[in-house]
C-alpha cells in the first residue's frame, strides 16, 4: 500500500532532510525521532514508525516552527495515501507560511491526481504557481498544470496557464519549452482582441457605404418621413486588467481573490459563468496594466494583461 501510492511523487519530489541536517547543527530530539521513523519505514516497519510520529505531533506545540516538520514527516512516511493527504492538508491550513508548505502543496496535488481528483490537483498546482515563484520545481509544475487543464478540456484556463508557464520555464530549457509550446496552437483563437473595441493607438473608423448604394436611383414612391433619431446609451469604456487565475467554479476563485485582497491588492472575480477569472486592477491603458503586471510578478504573482469590456 505504501509503495503503490508513493509512485505518484515522481514529478515533483524534492529531497528533504531534517532541519539539523540542513544547518549542520547537532540533531535535536525531534530530528532524532524523525530519523528513527525513517529507518523503520526503510526496514518495512511503517506501523512502528507511525507510532513515533504520532507521538511527535502530539507533543509538539502547534505554535512551534517544529510542528510543521512533524506534520510533514508523518505525511511523507504515512503507510496509506489517505493519511498522507490528511496531514498535508492540515499543514497547509495550520502552518501555511512554513517552509514545508511548498512541498506539501505539491505532494497533495500529486495524491489528488493519483486518485482521479484532477480538479483538486489543478487548484493546488495553480496556488503553487502563484505563491512560490522561486521554487526549483516551478518549471515542471507549470507544464503539468497546462497538461492537466487541457486534458480536462479547460481550454481558456489552459491558455492562461500556458502564458504563465512561458514566464516560468527558462529559455535555455528547450525540452520543457517545446513540450509547453505543443499546446499553443489551441490558444490562437483566444489571443485575438475582442471585436468592436479600439486599440490604444487608433480608433475604429466607420465603414464607408458600398459604391453601389451611391448610384442607386431614388425610389418612385413618395419618400417616407425620416425616423426619429434614437440616442443609445454609450457602453462603459473598456479597460485593461491583470488576470492571475481562472477556475471552473466560483468558490476557489473567491478564495483566491480574498487572499489577494488580504495582501492589499484590488482583486475581484470576473464572470457569472465558468471560467471564473481572478483579476487585479482596472487600468485605462495597456502600459499601466503592463507595469502593474511587472509589480505583481516581483511579488511572486504571475499573470498577463487582458482587455476587458465594460
């Protein structure tokens, strides 16, 4: 059971060690307990290892930085996938700022995908891309997110993720970029600007009447009085915005928008039907939106500029 579900981690697994091994400090009692548990798992005694880790989680204060480590290792060494998934979720809820949260989010996405929950896996991979700009697994995560979205037939969201992936995969990594660009032909129709909206540099000119109409003879019957002129309300002007995510249901979109608002950003959810797009800001010119996108990127939030009808 343990070996079967661990095969799900082939894409994103990152070698992790106890804190003392990373810093060179003498092993703490917690590190020693984790090392004993790992040796027991390697020896095939997962149940005894679980007892050690259960005790470790129970005695470690939840406000301690070591609590996330205890949860992480109990999940990583769990004998069953359901136990691992439970503890990874606890870690993300109870210690979201821990250094273990990055790996926990990837492992959780892999577990969800392995049991067929592609929707849950998609949400966690998207959250990873928006939250952890410096993680070395980011290029492969970007490609996996694009594949997952297109496999589900979510073309609009897949194209959004593809744009984010282009920013994440280094140019020199030709293999991954080629795999990513395999999906780009599906996005050609979505990259055309909405019709009827003028660009920044020029306004849309009124079409000239056809030449035949200029030579058409006047009607023989008496002309009708001209119809009264009706003044139509002018539509709200279009604007630019930075799109950072898109979801198939409103709940995760709302959660993402609230998270961004909590960080001081003017985020909102656009759309009354799927995909529900999470966007930041409303800008009068594309240049302003591009500048805002660059600022967001420096804060670890990827996105692209889009033209929005008023």
